[in-house]
């Protein structure tokens, strides 16, 4: 599944996923789906029982298998607001979902800061900047 509203190449997504897995010393069978608002809402309802669209959803099936679903429509809107590339915003969501699958959480302010810093660090290593 791929919403093409944000220009991102499969190689960019794969490079980010590999960098994070290497950095976290983990292996994982992963599917990344790039969807629009409606499909993100469906996933959020199915996985988390939240009836709204969201930026990223992580669905674990086991310790080493899962899905990351990211919302291209939201990435486009947020990137415009924040003044950076939509592709960088979308990759930021991929990183966020993958880190959730790897056990990171953002339920407290401190955890959220840690996750955001980690996401930004992995993206920066690949030449992306997200404000």
C-alpha cells in the first residue's frame, strides 16, 4: 500500500529502517505502509480503538515482526506548517513507528523527548532535517 502524495523512494525508507535496526542492534521482519488519512484512521481504529486519523501506527505481531503504517497526507500538511520537506516528515513517522516496535514509548514527557531525539538523530545520519 502506498499513497504517492509525498515523494519518498523505497530505498530511502529501507535505508532508514536498516540504520535504526543496526543502531538498535535488532533484526525484524517489517512492513511499512504509506497511506492517506482514511486508511490511517482505519488502522488506528483497528489497532488502538481510536476513531481518528493519526501520523504513525505500529502493530507488533511478535518481538521481531510488525507493521508500521504512516500517513502521507498528514506528513504533507505538517511539513508545510513546519517548513521542511514532506519526505523528511514521512520518514520521521517511519522512525517513530519502528521505535515503538522496538520497545520505545512516548507516554511521558521524558519518554517523548527521548524518542523525538532518537528519531531526529537517525534521520540526521541520513541527511534529513526535521524541525
